[in-house]
C-alpha cells in the first residue's frame, strides 16, 4: 500500500499527520507530506486508511496493492 | 442577547432568514435541516441581501470558488467593509488570491504543530488555575468561569498583550461578531475603540520590541516590502478576534454535550485514548463558525441570481450535519472514525489557528474531566448561546460532584 498527499488540495488541516504520524509529517506551514516516499510499512495500513478517511480536502490518496 | 435590535421575527427561513435571530441562536439545526430538504440555497433581503447555502456540496462549492466570491469581509452586517480586495480588513482571512497566499504564509509557522506544542504546558497550567479557582463549589459556570478564559490567555500571550485585558478582548469580540445588526454609526464607534486599543499596544511594541507575534508582524515583509500599517492591524485584529470566541465556543459546546450525555462522558473518562476521535466528532456536531463571502459581480450561481456585493453565509456547521456527507449526521457518534468535517473551513481559508484550537480544546477537556469526571447541566433552561456567526454557550451552569 502507498499513500500520497495531493499538494494542490492539501490545506494543512493536519488530520493525516495527527492520525498517522508514521506515514505523514508537517512542514513549517502545517502542510502535510508523506514519509518514506509514501510506502506504507507493514502493520500501518489502518493508519493510512484513517488518514484518508479524515482529510476534509480529500487530499490523501491511497493506493492499495493490486 | 441584549444588543439584538430585532426588527421582526423571521417567519420563513427560506426567504427571510436572519442569522442574528434569537431562534437561530437557540437552535439552528432544525432550520438548516429544513432548508437542506426544501431550499438548499436560501435568500434573505436583510443586510442588503444574503444567500445561505446549507448542504455540504453547496457550502464547499462556495468555499472553493474564489473567482466568484470575495473574502473582502467575512462578517455579515449592515456595513460593507472600507478596505478593498485583495487585502481586505483583516488579512489573510479577508484576502483574495494572490495577496492571500503571502499574507497567510507569514502567519502559518506561528501556528504549526511544533509551535503549538510549545504552548501546551502553559495552556494546561491556565486550565488548572481556573479549575482551582472554582474551589469546592458544586455549581459552576463552565462558560463564564472556564471556557471563555482559556483562548484569551493563550492569544494574549502570543500577541504580547496584557493577559489581564481578557474582559477588554471579549468586549471587542462581542462588538465585532455580535454587534452586526447595530446601526452603522454605533458599529463604527465600536471599531474605533478597538483601533485605539491596538494603537496603544502597537506603539508599546515599537518602543519595546519583544519575542511575540505583534513584534514579528511589525518587522515582517512581503515580497521585500514591509507590511502596511493596515495589514499589521488587520492581522492582529484577526488573531485577537478569531482566536477567542471560536475556541471558547468549542470548549463550551463540548462540555454542554458531555453534561447532557452521560454515556459519552463516562466513555471518555474510561477511555482517554478516545479523545482524538471524540474531539473531532464534537467539532463536527457543534462547529462554532459560520463564515461569509461577498458576491464579486452579478452572477447566476447554481440557478441563483446573485447580485454584486450580496453576502453569502457559509454555515460549516450545517455542512457538517448533511446526511449526504455523513452517516448518522444528526447524532454525536463519539468514536466516529471517518470524519471529514469542515469545522475549520475548506479550501484556501482553512483556519490558520486550527492546530492551536485543537490543542486548547483537547487540553481544556482533559483537565476538566480529570477534575470533574461527573457533571451535569444544573439547569438546562439557563444555558444561553451567542448569536451571529460564531455559536457557543455563553452561560453554562453545571453541577459537579
């Protein structure tokens, strides 16, 4: 599974890095960026889903493995 | 609600609504529910013309459409603002692109998660002091004695304003946000008092620079130019006004809900780790802030014939209760895991202080519950709510064990 923050949509609500601190981080402006090139480490899939399910701007994109 | 100069009582909310009406202040949710079903974008001739989208879809469409709508003023009143776009009266909330971007970026680092984390211990101390000051009384007012003080003290500290001036700040908040239906002359006088107070603080900071947001703004630059005095004052007004009654309302409304919902209160006490989700659900269900825009030019928008300089209210709390966007939208689901609520707005004007507000709300609830795990409404009829675009309890008598 991979995650990606759509930088055009992200407005820095900060839900993803609060709910999934292993997968996202904040920059100095509060905008979110994915960690580890967006690769979700094993066992962190639930964090990834939570992040996507709580982004008001629909800026967190999940890519499930085929 | 003493300063409501109500001309008439609203009879049809679809064609004559007034967001300063006592019925809206007391309980706006049935009004929005009715409108979402029969008239998703309502109109009123009051305030020189106001539109009211009520569905999540329509509210977000306005919030994202910065070409059709200007943020030049975000508080609906009988006045139109004097300072034109793209800066507006209180940048960046009142600013349009492209000016907005730079004005916002100046403020964001002071409200980043890291910067806010550094304020947590101080905030926790404030909360404990307030709880301590209530002593052993079994009836306390959680709005007057607790919620209203927390954000005031934090923002006063950040701006470098006297922390004992809380009453003065709350007076300004009332003037700006609740005095919307006053005659223009009276509203103007209120703004002059605010301006005079700010001038004193700004002069003091110019003479004695220190490590706070006021000194920062006075020395800040955008594109190599210092900020105009109007920009500095406007941003300070924004931080002072927007940082206070919003969070005060969120803390109060959350305690109000927990006071009347023992199951949620008991669960939150037993499972403190639930706070992350509980807080967001309380923000969704009782979002305090309704924003506003002005129509830039005559336009037909989603079938509505909008005229230049008509207001558009953005009731994020109504969007948050839209059953098309949320399951069980009208219920508080204290452990809701999927929650894309819009309490802090949507699009480029997302609340600059949302990280700070969340920290204050979390700490205020944690400290309250640690001190008073058992509490209930002392008198449900004695609870009063602010009127206007920021809604929260202004008196909240609670019986504590």
